[in-house]
């Protein structure tokens, strides 16, 4: 249980700037997820918080104490690695108790603490086994056990589910969520999978090329993205984007011309600012906000491929002017490939982004 | 541990020292004496001959035998052990077996053959054959090492490449020439360098079987240096010879590093 | 694996058979003649012995001072192996884990150590040791042989450490371990197979070693088995039976060890030499 503050933290290696000047504040007991594409610096950031990488400039404060130059053991943090990082030559019990042993805690006490952690994670039957005799899920639990036995202030997770198969990933995700509830601990979690981010996080930090693109709750990021990158990164399937131009501006809405969709103007009601007429923008709309409509009210598009997933289907359509869209179809219809249907976009859900990326 | 004596040696090469009293600075005299010494040139010549022999004969045998082993899955390990046996045995024992048991005129196998079949003269005793004889014994000792190194390298050729070639109709020999050999070129190159280095350093077998004779026909730089240091106590000269030995090795090693500079960059 | 082709197996078999014969023939000769009297050998070196008497062996053992020799050889080999493995692993650890800025220099240094002849520093070292009265001291000689074997050993051990995932280092560091503790508790236990391979190679080299041993281990009491045999070879070359018996004694332990530890020998010799 602790607060974490990153102030103007930067990291460069040789002459390459990996993390731009970054500020972040985490409350007690929050579950924060760092998410972003490969190479965005999320793992590096996590390692800097852990104490495994030195900070080029800036401050890191845990519970108000400046830990920027302290080794991990003095920061009271624990980390769960992607590849578990279990000591192959030690038993489960020795693995979990290793940190306590280094700290000089006598054997009897060590045993007690290890047993407690093992009970929480249901690892008692495996205490005398070596890692190679365990399954992937069990190994991950041992790694988590090693983390919780030290009762750290911060839990750090570095893509812990990437090495598990789909079924196991789902189960372990639930276990981690439950762990967070039971321990009421502050957790920082790194992943490239936005589903994990959306399901586990209290708040998500979206990173790209070392910069924070947006911080917010999962729903904030989904329904109110700050820029085109976040809008396209969060949510599956990806948001539909097209180029457009502002044609008219009024009190509560804006009209745009979308050349690739069709003639005529489309209304957009989500703008927070009043851009000038004629501005080139990027429009975004999610697949669930486009619905079937009549020829008078909607625009035509040809069905290309339909992916049916059971409760929902996704239709990949193309307009005669070249726009490609993904449209979610909730109601079971027999959409024929090649047939032309008409669709309408909901104006309350069309986002407009400047050509530079920010939300308008 | 190695650096300090090496430095000392560098200095000593320019002096005359009998090992007991204080060294006397001679400048380049040692080197000049050596360069004027016929035996010195003989030794270099022998070393070069030795190197050429070793770069061809054992390498070729090793490559051929290694390729033969590729298709014998079950007996590979047995063959490997047999081929490696001469390599791991003590040079003294080996040299003794060959000199005394086999080549000896009176009591050895050769002597036996001489008396009952063909008269053969002692190959170790004749100026024209001595070097080749000792080289043969060392080849017998050394080739197994090359064989297993090449064998390991050949086994690492990705099987997909071999299968692709087979599908395209290549014969066994063609596959060997066009797929296997190119893939193990780095290993062959490395062995070239190692063989060169060791050829200039080689000492044991020559010393034990002929000690440089007869009439310096098997004198190598290493035996020359040894003799100078421990028999005539001209340590300064001995170290000068040693410097020459390392010179050849360094050139070989350096050219290897130079050729591989990209892959060795960390 | 590509199957053998339609061409006849015969020439292959013949060639391999020939090679095997040539490899083993001298050794068989040695074995056979170790049991014969000298006169019999002279008469026909290729004949089988009448009986398997151990007289030659006993004579060889005494003549070559093999009791002392064995002791010295074991001490020498043991010490060398210990020193090489201990120092080698300690050196290999930072080389494997840290990005050494002077990597090129380090490689060059090791390369030179390998190409440079032992003779280069043998002579000054000998006289230096003589001043310190260390000639004949098995442990002092072991240091020299260890030094000669160190560059290769460090390289081998380094490649072995590279196979240990660095996350283990990180996890231990987070657990609070100092670099020394990381080495002792995590890295070294996981290096054991690599250490064994290096130990086997160094042991082989040391046992068979001649040049350094003969230079530094002068005097009967300091002889190793190989040196003892060498001295005997000079004095007793008249009796071939004893000579062959002596050779047997020296060779047999190695062969036995080899047959058991083949895997390790081959691994050690080929790793690093094969670009995979």
C-alpha cells in the first residue's frame, strides 16, 4: 500500500531519448496499467520504478520518500517477470523465501511467512518441487508468491500473462484481479494487450515513444480519447478512421464533408472546440456506432467479408468512394457478400481529430 | 600472470643472459645473429613445411571422415570415441609407442619387417624423411580433434536446407559440396587459424621423437628456443626465437579477427 | 536427416574401417607387447603374448617412480583444475553480464594469450621461480598451467553463463542480493555443467602436459607420471616390454575416464569452435 510519484522522469541511453520528461501520480491501492506498442518504453519505465534501471533525470517518490537512487531492496518493491524468473535449482519453498534469506530472517520465521504466502496462492502441495516440475500457471503463482511474501509497498508486473495460453491467461487474470482486492495493494502492471489493460486497470497510462498519450480510467479512454493514437489503440476492433473537412459550424454541432463516404454533410456532436470552416480533420467512429439504415438516410456500402463470432458479427464493407469500414452487427442477419446495404453513423459518437492528432 | 612475463620476455630478447648473472644489453644483436644463423632459417622453413602439411592432410581426412559419419546414426558415438583416442593420450606415451615400438630398427615393427620382408631404413634417422615421419605421427594424434569439430559443425547444418536440395534432386556428393561445405566454412576458417597457430608452437612430439635431429632436419622454432635456453643458456636468443613464433601466430589470429570483425563486435 | 543414397556402402565402410585400424593399431601393439618379454618382442612384435603376466607392469611401476608420479600428477591436476574453475568462473561472470567498454581489447588479449607460445614467458618465469626456490613445487607449477588454460576456460564459461537468463539476476537483485550473493546463490549453482566441462578439459591437458611440467618439475621427487615415464624411457629403452607396460599404465586411466565422460570431452572441444 503506497503512493507513487514520478516527477519529470527522463531516460536516455547513449544519445537516444527513451523516456521523455514524464509525470505520474498513483494513489494508495490503485491498479495502474502501462500499455502501448512495442518499444514505447513501458518496460523501461517499470524497471526504473523497480530500481533495475537508473534514471537519467527526475525523481521517483514512494510514499513521499525519494527513492530515485536507492536499490530495489531499499524501495520495498516486488516484481513479477514475464518469464517468471524462478531459480531453477531451488525448490518452490526456497524460491519464495530467497529474499527473506538474503535479508537475514531466521529459518523458522522464513518458513512461517512462506507458508502464509503458499496458502494464499494454494501452493502448499508444491513446496518441495522444483520449477521444471510445475505447469506454466503454477510457476506464475510461485513468482507471485515470491512477490507477496515480502509484503512490499508496490507490486510491479512485467507482462506476466504473455507466456500463458489463452485459457490460462483468462484464469490468471482473474486471480490477479482478486489478489488486488484481497491485498488492497498498489499495483503497476505492464502489458501490450489492451484487453488485459481494460479489464484489470483502475487507470490506464497509454504510452508511445516514451511519452504519455493519455491517463484515465478504461471507460474514459474508450469513450473520450484525447488523441487519434489512443482512439485507435484502445478498443477491439479498431476504430474506423477517415479524412474529412469541416463544412459548417453551429451552436451544438459541426458539419463535415467526408469525400470517401459520399456526397452531403454529416453531423458531428462530440466536439469540445470550435474549429474554423475548411479545417482538414480525421474522423473516428467505433464499429458499434454505425447502424443499418434506409437508402434515404444512410450511405451505401458493399459487404466484403463477414466474421461471425456467435453473439456478434463484424462486417467489413467498402463504399463506392473507397472508404473501408468495420461495422458491428448485433442482430443475426444473413449479410450476403457482395450485396449493397445502407448505413448511418451516430453523430453523438463521431470523434474529430486535428491532423496533428489531438481531439477537437 | 601472462602479461608480466611477456613483457619481461620482450625486454630479454634484446639481451644476452645466461640465467644466472645480470643480463647484458645487446640491442639487436640477438636478432642479427639469428637471422644469420642457417639453423634458424632451417627451423623456420621446417615450421612452414609443417604448417602446410597440417593445413592439408589432416583437414582433408577429417572432412571426408566426418561426412561419412553423418549417415551412421547409431555408430556415431563409437566412431567418435575411437578417433579421439589418439588425441587424448599423453604425447609421451604416444611418442614412445611410435619411436620404440614401431620405428625402432632393432626391436620395433619396422625392424621386424626389415628382417623378414623388405629392408627399410629408420625413417626417423634419415634427414630426408625425419620431418615427414614425425609429422605423420602428429597427424595420427591430431586429426581426430579436427574430425569431431567438423562433424559437430556438419550436424548443425539446418536439415531444411539439406531436405530442400534432396527434393530438387541433388546427389549425395552435390549436397555435400553445395550445401554442407558452405555452411561450415566459418568452422573451417577457424580451424585453419588454430592449426596455423599450433603448427608454429608445436613442440612435444618433435622433441620427444627426434629432439630436432638428425642434423636439424626436424628442428623447429620451438625446439630451437628450448635448446638455446636450457642447453646453451642463451636465454636472450631463446626469447628472440619465441618472439618469432608468436609473430606467425599473431598474424594468423589477427587476420582471422579482421575477417570476422562484424560478427565479433559485441 | 537425409538417408544414405543408392551408392554402395562398401567404399565408405572400407575407408572407415581403415581409419579405425590405423587409429587403434599402435595402441593394440602397445597392449599386446606389454605382456611380453623383450626378447620375444624383438623376435616378433606382432605376436600375441604367451601369458598375461604382470612382471613388466611391476617393473615399469618401480622404474618410472610411478607412486610418487601418481601423487604428483593427481596433486598437479587437481590444483590446476580448482584454480582454473574458480578464477575462470569469477572472471567469466562480469564478462558475460556487463557490457564491457573495452571488449575489443579483452578479446585481443585473450587471443594473444592463445597464440603466444608458452616458450615466450617460460624462460624468464623459470629463472624467476628458481630465484624463489619454487622449482619442483607442484602447487606453484599448477598456477602456471592454470594461467595457460585460463583464457580458453574463461571464454567457455562466459558462453555458458550467457545461457542463464538475466532475469534471474534481476529477480535476485530485487530480492536484495549483492552481486557477490547473486554469483554464489544463483549463477554458480547453475554453471555446474559448464564448470564440469572445463574441469575435464583442463584435467586432460594437465595430466598429459609435458613442456611446462618438465621444465618446472625437475628432480625425482617432483616428477609426475609423465615425467617419470620419460626419464625411464631414457634409461631403460632397452627393454621394450617394460616400456610398453609403462605406457599402458599412463594411458589406461585416461581411456577409462574418457569412456565415461565422452560427452563432456566432445562438448568442451567443439563449443566455441563451431559457429552455430
